[in-house]
C-alpha cells in the first residue's frame, strides 16, 4: 500500500466548526480514516482528519503562501537613486 500523506493525528485544543460535506466526500474521508488506522495502528475518527488535511493543503498551496507574505516595503528615493545609472 502506498504511504499516506497524513501521519499520526496530534491531539490539539480544537475550535468548533460545522461544515456540510457531500456524501461522496464523507465516504472518502471514512475510507481514508480506515486506511490511516491500518497504517498507523491508531484508531482515527474521520472528523479528526479534516484539520490536518486542510493544514497540509494550505501549506502546499504556493499561491496562498505568496499571498500571505507581507508586501515588500518601499526603500525610498535614496535607495532607488543608488541603483539608477
């Protein structure tokens, strides 16, 4: 079996969030939890997968990372004139 992208699920202080999932996505989430449980030997509830999956998705999204970076600060006229010939 291929290595799953998620590892053991850490127990962290949660923030409650309610979402509705399409039935097909929920079935996939349940199947993923079963596969992860077999791979890690740790029983995993499907609902506990949502946060680490979202975190991994956000961490791997280059567009999101670059959008979150602060805009470069202006150097002012002195720094500009030093670069101009």
